[in-house]
C-alpha cells in the first residue's frame, strides 16, 4: 500500500509539527464543479497524542500519498474524545466559498458605486478575474485569502459573459469552469514562504482509454459489486433564455431537448436570466448549458480496483471524462467525486477508492444513454435483488 502522510500546518500555513501519528482512518473526498457541496473535504481519526498540531482552531493539513500532494486545507471541526479524536476539514479550494462577489470589488461593501461586476471573455480569464478581485492579491486587503496566488490566464475555455453581484465566489467559479470545460484546484505550496496556489486544468476526454465496468464487460478496470445508479426525470427539457432588452423588446432564445421530452412524455420549462447580453450565441450557449445540467439525470457510483494499466491520479483524475460500462449500458461521463478511504489499523492496512460519475447536480446525474437506461432499469433492479 502507498505511504500516506498527514502534515499539520498552523494558521500561517507553516508546517507546525511532526506528521500525525497513531491514526486509524483517513478519508479524502475530491469533487469537480459540484454544486451544494465543498470542493473537497478530509477527515482523520487518531489517538490524541498523535494529533499534535491539529487539535487547535485555525490549524490545517497537508496530505500526501507517496510524492503526490492529494489535498491541503483548514480544520473546520474537532470531535475530541478522552483518547481518540476525529478532525475534519475542507480543501483549500473550498475557501472560495468564504467570499462573495462585490459589484465593485475595489470598494468597500458600504460604498458600492456599481450594481454589477460584468466580465466577458474566455472562461479561464473570467473566473481568474473574479478570484483575483475578490480573494486574491487584487482584492481589498481585508478580503485577501492568506497566501493565495492567482496565475495568469492562458485563455482556455469558451467565451463567457457573467454579471456578478453578491453571489458566492465558489459558485460563480464552478459555473464558469463547468461551462468552459475546466477544473479549478487550490493546493499548498512552499518556496521562500508557504502559500496557496490556484491551478486550472482542462477536462480531458479519456473515454476511449480509461474504462470501468463489471467483470462481465470488457473494460480496463473492474469495479466492485456495490455499483448502483438512480434514474429520475429531467429537471429541464425546454430552456427559455431571456436576454437583454425590456418589455416587448426583450430578446428570447429557446433550446429544447426533444429526445428527453419524447422519452418522458414531459415538457419541463425553465427560465434562464441572461439580461446582461444580447449576443445570440451567448444566449444559445446558456440554454445548452441548462439542458446539459438538467437532462438525462442518472447517478452512477462504484468502488474501483486499480490495475497495472489504470491507476487513479496517474492515469485519470476527478474532473476527467471516463468510460463506464455496467450491465451492457454505456454510462460514460465526467468524474464528479472521488472518495479515498485509508484504514491504517496495525496488521490490516487498506485503501479503497470509490467514484461518482455524472452531472453537476448530486441528485441528477447525466448519461448519454438515458433511453437505454430506462429500458433496462427493470432488468437491473431484478439483478440487484439476486
């Protein structure tokens, strides 16, 4: 089994003591552009004498597996016991959820001269601009996230037009990243001083090379017997996008998923407010994004056994699009969540990796083969009862 190290750091991001000892369990959860949940979480259970440096408010961790930095972030909860305690926290990426977007981020909230902070351009440029202005070096001094470094944009991702006003920075970053095919992460770094480094990478389509499935299917890596998925009606099949203009002069664009409407015998309308733009291509894209988020919802979850050819973090990562084949169904989609659970009991160490593949909404996961899923759902339910 790989060697895991849990290194405490103090409130100034400085490594504060020896690595955590006498720990029995470590759980690390990584997520990709998921709404309604932290970008990443961690939890460690250990004897109190091994948790020196972590049983303090304001502390944090740096978690590595061999030479791979898996996650870093602050402590959010301490469950103290007489001999054993559990410390929980979030990833450094989740600190973006501690800031809201000011209409004019150069001015205090009590003296706002503007109604909105409008930004347009490639997705990476837009999201980095919001981060820098509201949490990075470009923010008001009191609002800067400690040690956060924001890179220069490489102009990746399709063009976006965003109207920012008092929304959570993390939500806007996730929305822009999702639409632009990007993944955002913040991790601990060190040179002359410790810091938090924001990284952006593109979502890779690995469906041809990274494939998971049951033993009955020809795949690259076999999943465990605890696989499951859930089918539910689309949350939107008719996206009505309202652009700029007022009254009868307001511009509208409509995008419809006729396949889902025919499959479910339902038309589900949703209004998408895009009053900040009259660009037809931007309105069309907003409608397509809404359909992508709300149509064909299927959640797929399973445990994974690494093989010699397919290993997590080496060959695929959270945010990549992978192939998933279960019971003859093609459920290929983006990896939304990966949970790594490490049990370190003496004599029986173990490491388990489980994944969730699908759309952003944790209750509405996407598959490109919704019709096939619907036809075979009854067969699958019968199979699961055997």
